[in-house]
C-alpha cells in the first residue's frame, strides 16, 4: 500500500529516556488513563512537521488525534522515538504539554507505531527489534509516559511480509495486555491495515490470524480505505462501505463468538480526504464524507480517521497526495467538521464521556447567574419568559419561538451556519462534589447537549425529527460553577431545545 507518509530520515541510535515523565500526565506512573469513546473520530496528526497539535485540534474541532509516528532510529534498535528522531524521545519533553492541553479541552491522543516509511525501511519497532520483551517494554513506556489507553499499529508495506516481525508484535501485544490487567490499566491495540475495495488482502488477514494464535486482543481493525492502485476509478464512499462489509465477514470467521454488532464495533476506516496518492481517479469528496459519516453512525463502527489533519484545507486544487492540503475545493476543516459528530459513547471502562466537537470553554459573562432555584438547576430552562436571558448564544443564532415546543408555550431555536454551531449556554451554581444530571428535549440534525467546567465534562448528541430527551451526568467541581450548553452543528441547519434542567 503506497502512502505519502513520513519521509524524515532515520538518525543515529541513542539511549532511551525513561518513563519518569509519566508524572506529568496524571501524577503517577501507575495512574490509569480514561478509555476512548466507543465511537471516535481520530484523524492522524503529522507529528513530524513541527505543527502544534493542541492548536490544530482547537482550530479544527477534532478533539481526538492519532499521532504519527513512533519508530526506531535505525534497523536493529529496540529504542522508540517520535519519527525515529533521537531528539524526540518518549518523554514529557516530546509533545507532553500539547497532550495536556488537548486533554484539558476534553480530548485525547492515540500514539501510532509504524507508518509507511518505518514499515518500508525496517525501523518499525517489531521489525527492528528481535526481543519480544523489549518490544513490549517500548509499548509500556509509551503507555506510562503519556497515560494513554489505545495504541495504533500502522502496519503496511514490508511489515506485512515480515512474518517474524508480525509474530513478535503480537506476542508483545499479549504481554502488554497481561501487564495492563495486572496493573489496573485499560489498554487497547488497534491495527491499521491496507485494504482492497472488498476487504483485507491475504497478508493483512494473516496479521490478524497471528494475533488470534498469540492470544493478542485486537480492539479495532482500522482499514485504509484509500490508495487502492487498481488502475481504475473508484467511488470512494461506496468502496469504504464495501471494504468494511468484507472486513466484517473476515472478522466473523476470526471471532465466531462475537455478534454482528460486536464485529462492527471493532471496525475503523481511514480515509484520505480529497485526491489520494494514486491520483484523481481516487478522490474522496466532501459529499463522500457525509455519506461515510451517516453510514458509520448507522453501523456503529469504532472509528473514523483520515490522513491527515494538516490536509484538511483546499489550498492546492488538483494536487494529489499532498501532506498539507486535500487537492479539492473545500472550506478549511470541512472534513473534520463533517466527522466530528461521530464521536459518542462511553469507552471500554464506561468512564470516558462522549466529547462534543466544539463549544466555548469561556462563556459570556452575561451567562452567569445567581444560585439556581431548587429542583431546576437552570434559570429559564423552558424559555417561558419569552426571552433568552440568562442564556447567552453565539452571534445572533439563538431565539425564542412559539413553535415547535415540547411543553408550555416557548422553546429555544438555534440556527447553525457554515461558520457557527449556534451554541447557547448558561453558567449555573452547583454544590461542589455533588452528582447531577443535565437533561433537555431536543430536535433537529446534530443537536448537542453538554457541560463545561465539571469534574469530567460530558456531552451527547442526537439527530431527530421529533422531540427526543437527552441526558448527561456530571459531578460539580470545587468552584461550584458549571456551564451547561446546547448547540447544533456547522452547516446542518436549525435545532430546537426545551425543558432544560439540572437536578
């Protein structure tokens, strides 16, 4: 599989800097991180080009990022570095503050081992290192240093024919999973593999067969639904669905004890927005993105990703395979905005909230209120005053209407545009440490409900033509202040909300 990925040259080997940096990510080297949402949009971030991923995450609204890539500096080494660069060790000095910023905004990261350049050049950790325990130690160092709960293994090119490396990798996965269970950690491994338009080819399937043989639990099988190189044209959304259907059948054979729903919950897809490495015959359009988003929600797959976040702009019309632009006409972050509503559901441990794609962390001062009345928790949650106050809405997107309403005589109307998600928020007083439930009745396409400032912020979303009750639980922080909000999504039209309560 040809992919326009990491081209940085490997540098001389150096001594691994230890995992003491874990203290920067949760206070203890044994502190367990939070599982990812059950359904997550996690585009690849090109960690080798100097961009600040926290900045791009904030700008794009993509809260969860897959970091590309970790590899050794030279063949035969067992020491992992970011991008094979000994100046970027697995330590808090490498991306630590950026990861902390992303987490503070309600997101997280997935470190990725491998990538085309490493797989082609023999610096993928399991191809390079011949000691299974050392490979496992490399995975564990990433887990403890950055306190992550998922590792991505981008396995392609020569790594698909290195049977010894495949076996070592899967044995190391099983070893790490045993270590994690003994230490109270949640860890998932995801394989990212090339695919044909009808499912995995035999070499990719062999990777999973070896994982089963080695008792290595693979939580996500993420197929690269691009760069088919068949010599013909492709309708990329259709081929994504066909490839995933083929994978579903292959997983059914590998895991006969799993239900169809459980198998869909294992599947991920990675697109290449715009013109991929092959050329114009393989163009993933903005319309394809909407089709894939809707299909992915209907199937309940585990992950949508794309290569890569830095390509999500229309800066180079007609150019294929660029690392910095899509090659098609689009607004900046258009693909991200399409896929962000996919993130939903609790993680494997049930403790990870569903993350909202975008909302203001600093509400307008006009949204602050006095302590809430007993039983309601919010002021004017039914909009029965006929005005927005004390709700604060972005721009001029919010208004109070007489129809449709869930109860009473008024409801909130929030009209999202291509540049505004129509957020309306209110800051309320709550009792520190107390558990609450935020609820609202909403309708419309991509109606979001959630909190900012809680001990662990939570959110949910739905698309419905009728009134649907949505609820999220949260714990009040020591400050005694939490912002509750509702919003729509960019370019998807108007939503309505009514009877918003916190109790």
